[in-house]
C-alpha cells in the first residue's frame, strides 16, 4: 500500500494573516498621526504664545524687576552674582519690588525671608529694606572707619564709593620728614554721606570732607594712630591693579639725592714719585781699636 500524502488547506489561515497585518498598519498610522498632532499642536501653541506676547509688549508698558538666580534662604547675603533683571508688564509689578535702578541698595543685605528662584525680589525680603542701616553692609570680621580728607586727599572731589585707594603716611619735621605706604588696596564704601556711585553726576566735582573705608580691626588701629602723628594722603588705584607698593620710606635726604644732578667724574693725574737719592759712601778709619 502506497503511503498517501496529507494535503493541508492554507486558505483558512489567510484571512487571519490579513487581519493582523491590517491591525499593524492601522496601529502605525495611529501612532504617526498622534505624533504629528502633538508636534503641530505644540508648534501652534508656541506660535500663539509668541504672538500674544509680542502684542502684549507692543501695548503694555514694561518695567524691569530684579529676581534671584537661585533659591535663597534666610540669613544669606545678597551679591550681584545672585541677581538678574526680568521685564514684566508694569501693571503686574509690585510697588515693593527691587528694581534695576536701585538694586545696589539690596547688594550686601541679608535675606530676611526665604525666596524662590525667579520670583521678584521685594524690599520686604531684606533685613534693611529700601533704607538699610549702614552697619548692615559691613562684612563680618571687617570694620568701617571714617577719616578726614582735604581737596587733595579726595582726588579733587572725584573719588567715588567702591573705588580702591592706597594710604600714604607722612610725619616728621624739616629734613627728618618721611613718607611711606601705610595701607594698600582699601575699599572706599562712602564719600561724605554718599554710599552709592553717582552715575548721573559722573565727572562732576563733589565736595566732601571725609571718606569711609573698609578695614580690619588691626588696620583701624594703624589709621587711628597715624591720624594723630602725621598726615594721610589717599592715592587712587585702578580696580584691576593688584600690584603692591614698595614698603621703603622716602626721606628728604633720599629725595634730594635723587634730584641732584650728577657731576661728571674727573680723573686725577697719576703722580710719579722720584727715586730717592742713594746714600753717599763713607770711609771709616779705625785707629788703635778706636773709631
């Protein structure tokens, strides 16, 4: 008996394959359409936001408020690196906000309440507010000391807060007078009663009879004694210059020696000594053993 071959009818499985393939195609199309919808929806929303923002900028008066770059906690000291400027509609700005025009008053103050990043900084967030005490701006470990100056010491009235100076001390009388660097690279924090840089009156001569500098307690002792024994002279320093001055004092003698013209040196003629004459020869006679 010959073996018979079993014939498998494949027609029954074809409809199932077609249905599964159709489902896959529809699923892929759905995913593609969904992704395209999300993309175009986001693009449309961004366009609308940009449009309305541009319209708002055209119609609404804007103002610049100061915001912190990071979250700040109570007790932290505000620095310029912590702050940024943000443009917002003027009608939404708080009347107590720190503005770009007066943010320097906030620098150096301590935070009194925690504040989040990007939130407008208010004067209420600061210990001293808009009118802080002067002592609140002095860093821990340093002191503020006021010294009297005349027109020359005030750099003819052009000295400003936040400038840096060297102080020279001169003392003694007459030919014994000396001058030497006392303290170098001091920060000026006030000229008279002015504690902020006068940007509007830049280049205009101002009158003041005192300056306040930031010193260590040891430097404060030196300044106190120096004002009693001699005269202080302020020398304005470039803010980028860190080079030290020589500590050697300048005396009247060294000053005059440096000013005297040097005379040409005159060579002396060589002196030739004449040879000494030879002693004359004598004849010695000896008679009877006696000279």
